[in-house]
C-alpha cells in the first residue's frame, strides 16, 4: 500500500494510542467476501491471522470460519451461523442478521487480496504500538534489567515478522526439490514426450516450448494480416477442447467473428459461401455438427475495446477463483486503454507488460499476448522481423518467457525460406520464429495455414525435396538416428500421415 493510500484510510479512521489504527469497513468487506464465496474462503482463511480483525464481533465470525476450514466444511452464512451457535458466540457477534448483512456488503471478491493486505498493515501497526508501549514501560523501570527488555522486545518483533503476509508461503528447498524430481521422473516414464504445459495444438511448437507453461507470458508478434489472431484463436480453442478453461480478451474483433472462425475451422465449407449463406442442406448439417462440437467448450470472451490492463487482471483473478480461467489470451497488447498516468507511451506499455507477467505468476497460468511490430518493419515488408521490431519492444521482450514472430515468405515473393533450411515456399506456408525461449533453445516452426479460416497443419517439404537432401546432412550408416532426431524430417512424416488420412489432401 502506498503512503498516500494509507493516509487516506487513516484520515477516515484515525489512529492514536487511545484509538488503535483500524479499518472497520475493510474488515467487513473481507468477511463479506469469505461468507459470499466458499471457494474464496477456503483459499484465503488459512492466510489470515485472527488479529487482523480489530472489531471483537468480526474476530468471533472469523474464528467460526477458521473452525469450518479446519474440519473441511463449506463456508456460507448458514454454516457460519450454525458454528457460532455451537460455540455460543452467535448472539455476541450480532446474531444471524449481522452475518447475513456482512455477506451482502460485497459484489465480488476480486479485491480481497488487496483488502487483506490493508488489514495486515493495520494489524502490524497495532502490534508495534503495543510492543512500543510495553517496552517504554519496562525501559523506565530501573528494577528491570535493560538487556532482558531488549531481548524480549527483539523476540516480539521477530515473532511479528514471521506473521507478515506471504511469510507462510515461503517454500523450503526439500519441498521444491521433491516436486522437480517427481516431474523429471514422470517425463522419463513417458520417453521425454510429456508436455510441461498446455498443448499448443502445434506439435513442432510443443517440441520447442513444451506447451504453454504455467506462470509464463508468451508473446506472438506479426505485421497486420499475417495471421496472429488466427494462431491465438486456434491454440486457445485446442486448449478448451482439452478441457482447459479459457479466457480471451479481444480488443480488436467481436466475439461473433472469432466464433465464426472457430466454426469454419471445424468444417470444409467455403468461407465465401458461409458469409453469403449459400449452404447446401449437407453443408448446413455440417455447420450444425460444428456447433455441437464447440457448444460445450469452456471459453469466455470479452470483446469490448475500451479496457485497461488493471480491469483485465481483476477479471482474470475473479474467473480464476471460480475455476474459469486457466489460460488467458489477449489480442493485442498495444490496444489497452491508457490510464492517463503516464506521459510516455513506452512507459504505459512497460507497466502493462509487467502487470501481465505478475498476473501469470500470481495465478500460475499461461498468458498469451499478441503484439504489433513497429512501423519500420511494416513498411519494409520483405524484411524478416526481429525481436527489436516489436512495437515498444524493450519491456515486452524482457517480461516474456517466449517470443514468436510470424512471417509469410510467399507474401513477399520469396521462393525458398530465408533460413538455412531453404525449404520451397508454398502459398500457404507460415513461419513461426521462436526467437526467445526460456524453456529451451529458439527455433522455427513451419506451418501450413488456410488464411480464410482458423485451420492449420504442419508444413513439410515435398518428398522430392527430402530425397534431394545433401548426403552430408545424413550421418553415414546411421540414417535411422538422423531421421528420428531431425525435426524437419519428423514434420514431413507427420504431414505425410495426415495426407494419407485425408485421401491425399491437406486437413483443410
């Protein structure tokens, strides 16, 4: 809490040695959140000290919440009232009416962590005052050894520090070691093919990133019209189809347009026929089948353009507490509304980028953020984008755990890829260049993308190209090992299998 914020609260609820510092309205708000949402109570009651509450009635109510959590019971106004009745404290705390009144004081628990922090700071102030008053009394007593007074004061302050918010969340090395080794053992059991995060929907990208990992920010950048929204919608839909609750913040496209992409991606219907409603009875049934496939996926979409990153964080925290946001997608970074607190645009973007990183760590979820490239690379379309081409790139690149840039070589007239692979370029080829990867090495993912709808497949060069590979690239007498370890050859095999399964056609 800032000094200014603390002063505002103290002006409303002044603190002196006669009247201890307290924030009764905040106490009521915290208790109201605990009573209104059982999941919130289960999560936060263990993190709160009973001394955080100054009002005796509130202490009694919170004690009942603690008793319920210890016994594994649900917390609501009825169970709390019953528990207090059994404890003989119900009438002292104001009866059932007061408990019901508290539960109606808050509309959401989105701010509960901030409110708990306020209570913790007032609690610390009260305890320091009590310690100071006792120390002052004993220090003035000539019959008391001053060394004993100092030792006791230091002991009390040490105990107070142990109760600071977050201290009980510190993790010991043995605990963390056990978790790391258990995860390593699991990966070994599965031949090293276990993803550590959510499946991206792109096998080659999974090989590089090991999935969308918890607590990470993943940036995808591109020029306008290169398909970054299509990539985001595709990967989020794949996550939702795996049962992962998804939240998508779309600052540029309406929800209807995004869902339409998803539906088209499940069909073979020509987008132009779809747009004009020129569907045959068979295609109409195909569209209905696509709807049936998607109607139970857990995706929540916010499509109002004027929103700040602060509101997004509040929304994500609230949904996450309800189990409805395990991966967050944002389209796109530079469209966040400005708060007006920064005179320089770069500072605003840096603040937003940092807040999203803290959000990913706090909720322990992957965040996927789209970003624009700067004007220079957009104007010079034949230039291959680089990290420094990300608009307001400094903070975005720094906070990101992975940064991928999209590039369509065919759109700029190239006949082969501009890298060491020199793959033959096809009109549908998309390069996804992973230029930063905290989970491993950078690399390039080659995709086939149908731009008219959200459909992707892994690109692979033709069999003729594979046959023409220089002999030097194949280890003599060890071609099997080379084929098994070469990601490009494995992509070719995957594509070949997909073509056979689709009667020689790409899956779109």
